[in-house]
C-alpha cells in the first residue's frame, strides 16, 4: 500500500488506534488530530512490507516532529499501533535512523 492509499482511507475515516498509540501520544502531549494531520501531510521514511507497515514522519502544528506507524494488514482499514516524538540522538533530521554504535564497523 502506498501513502496515497493510506491517506485516502484515513480521509474516509477508515482507521483506528491501538490503545498503546493513544497512551504514547498522551505521554508526549500529542492529540489524535495531530496524528491524523501527520498522516495526511507527512512522508514515508521506512517501509516494513513483511509486517505490512509504514513509518510516516511529519510535523505537528506546533512544529514538533512526529513518527506514526501505520499498519495496512487489513486492506480497507489503517491501524495505528504507535506514535512517538523521535529522539534526535537516534535519527538524522528525524528521517534517517542513525547506525547503532558498532554497526558498520570492522
């Protein structure tokens, strides 16, 4: 599934949140409308086809970065398992994962 298809399902109201996603959002001060806005305006930064999931990055209205995981395993529904504000120590410009220490070293 591509981003446009995910966005269309969300526009149609064909989505739901896992409780975990709402709990994590609340801890970070993220509202459900922030999550939807990021899905509708964001970009895919990672794809996990074996799990039928996408990681979407975008900025909330307050300009804070947000990552939203979207699960498309149910073809006519988008499931949002988790959301989080990415840690700048782990991401380059919040879009590219930094290698873990020792990774890529010989």
